[in-house]
């Protein structure tokens, strides 16, 4: 379902992704692990056509991400690391605009929308503005949106970051339900080892290179570890990777201060 | 198919505009400020060659001001969309980059025309004669002017990553364009360097059209006004599409 061959991405002098290759099969739950700044999000952004690779090739659902971006976009759903909802619209409006952007047939989409809203427990909040939602509710709404157009592959970039354990468990149960129902292929990045444990296979990426790729059990066996945490530390080391606050983070803070002042 | 994508981008902005009271309020207060204070205050000292009262002279200029403000504000919303993630939702959708740019230009222009009509509604209050035919002509003309400004705004926004930049745009783009449009003072007898700038300013030709519709007076041939605005927006919009294609999410 996903085929990556010698993928490279440079940002000027920064070599974010250095020649990675891997494949993800249909219906697989594939975990992408690595320290902050390892190249996880850059890889996802290339796979979902937001970034053009410097070199190498990637096929998603059989389509080349550079040559046929529109076909790729049609067959994928994405839950981004940062929220990407329109907060000034209601939940329902966000979903309706999504359906329009993907040219979905009205009647069938409504059924699917109601089914998904029911699943994540947002049916009775559909008419509320998204800015009144909690972090967990926004995430759940994004999952509904990402699945509305019945994608073949769902990318989840740290989908449960900053959520409470209850919400995290719920999100996992939805994901599993959909996987068994629709044969969805899942590509996930995460920092939580108990989530990585649930994956069919995991790739560990560090400084833009894949340092290990196997099933969680095989990785533990190979390194003689009891836990994935230990596997991770053995492969990557203990030191904390520095990552500068991006301009985006700074602007977010500024916006919060601003909005705070106006209220 | 592509039309529906364009329409979606347009519709979202209009739904958001309907909820944004501050922007609607700005559309009312801005022209009021200029018409009542400047129009009334400058009236006694102003003698234009055409012999019209100052209020009549600045009226098309004030329409143009509301158009340019609303256009740039709409275009700038792209920066918000980028910073708050929604732009990604649009960029990963299976629609073309030109549909996004055109949709944005169309929504910005529509909102700007609504803001321009607010000024038009002030006409009876300040004794600017208006007929039904004039209003019918004003709408497409306002749309063309707004389309020019919005496409310019999109080009600027696609290169900007921080919202603080909007103050800079207001100071270095919107205000100069407005001051040098012939909307506030006649362009006769100004120094040559100023004249060159006014002739490069697309808003000059916009104000000229509006003044022609409202009072019949104009500096340039109307066909030239229209052509300049059309070519300018075509250029800006193709630039915007090209920039969108390379735009980082």
C-alpha cells in the first residue's frame, strides 16, 4: 500500500530524511518511531504530497506522490500532529466542507458521517463551533473528518499526544474497529511505547535514517530487551535531542496571548 | 469538478465572514470616519478644478478604501489558515492549486464588494446623487478592483509566515496605494516622481472607474482603466498560483 524507495529530503543544509526505504502492506498497522526531529513528520509530509522529495520515490495506494498527487490525496486521510480544523466553523460545517472538497456524494456521505460521529460520541455536539471543543473532542472530530472520504491509508502523526488516557484508549478502539471493518492501512507516528507495541511492524528512525524495522516482538528478541522502551534506548541512546521551538509555536503563543487579552 | 472546489473555498470564507462582527463593524466605521470627518472637515478649504464639493470628490476614494482594506484582510486570512493548520486540510485535498487561489480571490472580492456597498449606502446621507443604473455598474467595477487587490494580497500572504507582517503591509502597501490613487486629492500638478507612482498604482484606475460611474468625470479612457486592472489581476493571480504550488504547509 505504501512503497518508499531511497527517499531523501534536504532543507538547505539540513538533511531531514537521508535515503530511507520501506514498504507497508495492505491492512497493516505500521508504526514510525523516533526522537523529536528524527524526520518522522517530514516523511509523512512527503507521503501525503505536502512536501516534494529531494530525491527517491514514494508510491501511496499505487500512485506516485510527485507525479500523481491528486490521486494520492484522494486515497489518503491524515490526522496531523497539530490541529487543522476551522475553529470558527461548527463541527458539522467542517465535515460538510471536507465532503465538498473531496466531491463526495451527498446521501452516502451523510450516512457515513452520522455513523462516524456516533462512533466518536460527538453526535450531539455537531452544531457547536469547534473553538468550544476540548483538545480530545477536536482530535475525535479530526478522526471523523480524516475517515469521511473512506481513505485506503490513514496517516496519524502523533494522534494521541497531549490527550488523557481515557481519550487515548477511545481513539485506539475506534482505530482498531475501523481497521477490522474496512481493512484500512494505518501509518502511525508515536512517542508512546504501549502504542508502538500494538503495531504489526515498527520502523525506528534516527537522524533521518531507519535504524531498525521489524515486528515489536522480533525487535525485543534481537536486542535482548523486555520492553520496547529498552529497545529504543539501546538503538538511539539516552541523550535528549534538541529541537528549537519553531516559528509556528511562537505564533501560537502570541495568538493565545492576544485572544486572552481581547476576552 | 474544479468549479465545486473553488465554490467550497469561497463558501467557507463567506460563512466565516458572516460570523465576524468586528470585520462588519469595521466596514461601517471606516467610511464613516473618512466621509464625516475628512469629507466635512476638508470641504471648506478644497477647490477642485471640476468644481465639485469635496464630499463628492472623495466618495469614490472612500469606496476604493473599503475595497482595498477588505480585500487585503481576506487575503491575509491565508496566514491564519497556515498557522492554525487549516491550510493543510485544503492542501491535502484532491483539488488543484489554482482552484484554491481562485476561490480565495473570489471570496475576498465578494466580501470586499459587500463592504463597498456599505459605502454606497452612505451616498444619500452625504448628498451624492445615485441612480439604480449607477449601482448596477458599480458592482462589477468594485468586483474588478477588489479582485485586483485580493490577488495582490494572496501573493503577499503566500510569502508571509507571521501575522505581524500585516501591519507592515498596511503601512507600506495599503496606505500608499490609497493615498496615491487620486481618491483623496486630484492628481493634477503633482511632482513627476509622484505622478509615476500613481500611474503604476492599480487603484488609481479603480478610483477613476468609480468616479466615472458616479459623476462622469475621469482622467483615463475607461477601457484603459478596465484593461489595466484585468491585466494586473491576471498577472498577480498566476503568480499566486505558482507560489501556492511551492508553498510549504
